[in-house]
C-alpha cells in the first residue's frame, strides 16, 4: 500500500491574513524598547528592591513573605524579626510559634510561617545554611516559585533574571513590550526584547514604573517618560473629568386600590339603623 500524503494546511487568504494581523496585539520595535529602557534608566539610575534585607537568606525570607502583601507591610514585620533571626540556623531555633508572633500582621502568615521554617531546615540539612544559586534548586524550597527564585538570583547574585509580578505583567502587556496571558509568557517575551545592557536592572525599572506611574486603575500617563512610544490606547491625560449631571427620575404615582363593586353594593343595600326615641312619662 502506498503512503498517504498529508495535505499541507492552506495558506490564509490576503483578507484573512489582514484581519488576523489587526487582531494581534501590537508590539514595540526593538528600537523603541531600547528608548523605553534608556528613559527609565535616566529617571531611576540606581533601581533596587524596596524589600529590606541583610543577606541572601533574609532576602529569600522577605520575598516569600511578600506574596500577596505589600513591601511596606513586610518591612514593618521583618525589621524586628531579622534582628533576632538572620540565618537559617537562628530561624530554626526561633521556631514556628515565635516566628508567627513577628509576622502575624502579614496576610496568609500561618502558611508562610510553615514555609519559612521548612525551607530553613532544608537549607541547613542540604546546603550547609547557604542559599543555592540555581533556579531549579531554589524552586524546590517550600513557598518558593519561579518569581521568588528570579528575585533572589537577580538581587542577591546579580543574575540578569526578570521576575514577573503583577506590576511587570501589566506594564509589559500595556506598553507593548511583551504580550502574554501568563507570567512565564511575559518573562520569555521580555528576555527577547530587552536590550542586553538593560537586562540586569530591567526587573526593577519595570516594577517601580508600574508601582508609581503605570498604575492599574488609573495610570499617570501625563507623568510617564515613555508615553509617546507606549502603545496603550486609553492614555490618561490627568484632567478632571466633568461629573455627569444627576438625572432626576420622574416620580410615578401609584393608582389607588379599586373598590370592589360587590362590597359597595352590599354597603348600599344595608339599611340604616333607626334612632330609638323613648317618650318620657310626666310626673303627677
């Protein structure tokens, strides 16, 4: 029997190709991407994390605690914690209950406390108290995902990694730097388009830009240094939008309840009561 040939997929018609191109999100060119990072670098020449830490271990703990929490809230809790436990050994000696007393103001603190104690034990048992410098090894630690591993690699060890959090995910998609439906897609897209000379600090430039300028609900486009090359179509001007006049709804009068004919007829048929008149007897 002869081999059946597989039919090649038909090429899209010019009209279909044009509609497909229009549906695809626009992306910045490499030249515009380089201009974008040059301007962000000029605005913030020395970007850094806003989490407070003493060494790679305390940085790791701070990033684990920062999941679904603000950096300011984490810093407030870890200031006292890191004064007494800044190594895996000291953290294990502190114990889960006492650790919880330091971080109970942070959201999801019970689960995070268990993770910090568990990862401290692994670091002591398997790495002699040191922090591994490989992403795969970091991701094996409790409470550590790809984003946390990338932050540690970038900040503690100077690796050119990009940790995609909610701010970077928004800025990358909004500006046209890198489109993606998942953090990993955005991360891989950014690695392709970010110029090599800006890759080391790209993570911090994007996260700080998203936190203070390109905000989620109302981006401050009038203050943005890259507004002219950003592909976001709904740019904010900063002008106060006039309030819509209040429309007074017309009041609708409800009709009264109709009287029942039977009840009115019955009332009309009922004879009126006669007043009784009693004649008094004259006294003799």
